[in-house]
C-alpha cells in the first residue's frame, strides 16, 4: 500500500465516498487521479503499478459505489453541475498543480470522442470509467467468477454493489449523459465478468437500445466531420471512431453470444431495423478513405458482420422480413464472396457460386444463397464440408472458454454458483457444474455426449493439437485463414466426416433454438432519414451503392424445430 499512498490516490476514496461534500472540483479530482496514476507507472512500471493498485480494495469499491449509485438522470446532471463548480484553494501549490494537470488532461479525454464543449465533470466521469476498464482488463474472468481473485474485482458483486438491476439502470443513465462509448465498454466487461447474474437485467432493460442510439450519434458526428472538416479534423475523428466503434462491436459479440434466439428477439424488440441500419451506416464511414481510419478493412468487416448477424436473427422470428438497403459488403459477406487476407485487403474467394453457403456466426445454422433447407449431403459434399468445418472450429474454441454448464437444460454458470466447473476429461471441451449434469448429458436423448465426446476427441486429435483451438475475441476475422485451412485439410484427409461436423453443429446450436416458437409480424420503422443517408453516402461511386439483401423466409409451419432438421440429417446415432 505504500506505493498507493505515495501517489496520493488513496485520499480520493474519501471524495468518492462523500461526493456531495467534496472540497475539490471535477478538474482538480481529474488532475489528482491522473497525476497519481502517471506517477505510479513511472515509479514501478505499468504492470506492477496496476497489480499493486488493484489490491487497494477500499479505493475501487468506493469508486464503483460512487459511479453506479442509484440516481435518476436529473440527479446525475445535478451532481455533475455541482462537481463542475470550483471553490478550490488555489493558493495551495498542490491544488494548483492538480488543476493544471486536470486542464491539460481534459483535451486528451475530449479526443476520445471528438465531442467539444463537454463539462469538466463529464470528462472526469469518462476518465474514471476508463480507469475501471483498465483494472478489469487486468483481471481474469474465471477467477472472478469463482470468487478467488486476490485483486479487484474479487467477485462479480464488486461490480454491482447495488444489485444487477441498479447497475444496468446506472449504465443507461450514463449512456444518456456522456457522449463517450466508454459506458458501452464498461457494460460489455460487466456482462462478461458477471455473466448470468447480470444478463437477465440487461435483457429486461433498454440498454441495447441505448447502444444503438449511441451508434447513430457516432455516425452523425463522423459523417459531418468527413463532409465538412479539414484533413486534420478527419484524422482526429478517425482516431475517435476507432475508440468509439469498437465497444459497439464487442457489445453485440459478447452479450449476444450466450443468448437464445428468443432472448435476442426480446432484446432487439422494436429496434431490430435500426440496429441493422446503424451498422450499415457505420460500415459506410469505415469504408470512406477521407476518414483516415487505420485498419479500415477490419472495421468494415466487423461492423458489417454484426449488422448481418442481426438481420439473419430477424429472419427467424419476423414475417414479413422488411427489406432494407445495406452497404454492399453485407451481401458479399452473406454470399461468402470475399475474405480479408493477411494484408487487410479484399480478395475474391474461389468457391463456385453454386456451392456458396452462409454459416451464420450467431445462429449457427446453414443457409443456402436463396433458401433455408435441410442440406443434401450427397450433393457437393466437398463444398458443404468446407463451409461447415470453419464453424466447427469456432464452436470448439468458444466452448472451451465458456463459463456456462453444457447440459442443455441447466441455467448454471460459474458466476451464478461461485464454483469451479469441470470439463469433460475426454474431450476437454464440454463443461459441467455437477456430476448429475454430466451424467444427464452423457445419455441425453438428443446429441448425447457419449457420441459428441468421441467426435470432439477425434476432431482435435486429427487436427494435430488442442493448442490449435485457442480462443480469440473476434472469432471470424481474427482466426488465421491459413491455420483454418490447415485444420480443415487435416480433417478431410483424416476420419472426420461431414456427419460428424453436423452433429457438432446440432449440439452447439441446441440451446440457441428453444422448443417453443416466437413469431412477430410487425417491425417498427427504422430511422426516417436512412434511405436518404445511404444515397448520400454512395453518391457518385457505383461500387458502394447500397443493395437489398433478399433473405427467404421459412415456409408456413416451419419454426425453430424445423431448423434443427438441418443438423438432424445424417446425424442419427448409429451406435
């Protein structure tokens, strides 16, 4: 603790505990906080500093209680106004130094979002949230879930001292008050660390709508800068876009991954079309060279993938499916026409058009170019194999990092139980909370693990090593294409059959498709100016003209159970 005391950071705990009686203004607190962190990292290095800093549990708990206390939006704005008023003793050299440091650092915080005219108190909150995010990035999800972490956060409850519902409501308020998507980044990390303890409250709240609205504000700000500002401003906006767009991509990736189709429909209810449109608009921004965005290829793919996944999800429960003009990359990704090579450039895929399939990364079902049908494994089996196999790689990698029980009807997670779960000793993929769940899954009436386990063991052994199935945050883009080809080639040359791959698809998708059906016949309209915006964005460039993506609906009577037949074909247990 001597390091923390020497930097002066421990004294801020009193301010966070009693913000109403703070003798310091927001700018002064910002300066004190940033000077303390800078001093600490200079003394011992970044890694050692954060390792020591996160041991000061009193500091972090007081900070979290201050940020996520139960307040209405009006009360929050009143608090910010109070913190913005300065009555600090400027004759004190230390106070004056904090003010000067705070003033200098405010410009750095503003550059994150490229939004001028923010109150000092807003910039303070943004930086405090960024500090929490830095601490969470140093923590391990599994140790926090098991309550065995020695540093903050030590358990999921450290992140939600007032309960899950109040944490989500506080995040919603901050997302309305602050122009920075740091709030979305915090929400995503909280979802990942708290898992099933927090997800029900997020589903029931309007947080996802706030994320979509934040995306629209980011587009408006970015497009105005691209059209009207000088190159220096566009470069600054490009850096801000990098910081602000990433939390949106990660939110939809992390939050939606464990949700069933019905839960996704509930989360998006009324905002489905706006969500798809926002990702299309942001893809246009990332595609515009005037933005001076680094890694623009990666960003436009990730943005288009998120929007495409939402549109595919809509197809499962909405009839009629509303047509929507989209950035042409949506259609290319849907048809698997293009991929991004190691240099970040687009290349045309060599897969013949007749065999193109889209394996939806969110819903995990096989979609033909013009219809959803049970596949005929006797026709073009090679192309079906090479389409399904990459998803099997993805599923194994995801399953090995999940903290949820693999038994289909079990709702338990490490976060909800606080216990360490055990992986199957055979495949080292399936995860179980108890011997009972393991026994039930072993003889399950559908996809029994006694069958799945043998398939997984064979797939991993044939690939060469379980180290090949490491986890990356962004599965589709991040996994090296050469490594993917190597695994698929080994599977094809070995004893891994298409029927084996389809069984894995069925097993991993079973929780995604609940037995009961959810159908919706109305879709609320998207943004009123959307069509005009996409015409404006693509004006004068035929290569980026927006296109309709036609997705065929399931025929009447088909539903979630019918989708399972995609995986049931040729997958009956023959033992």
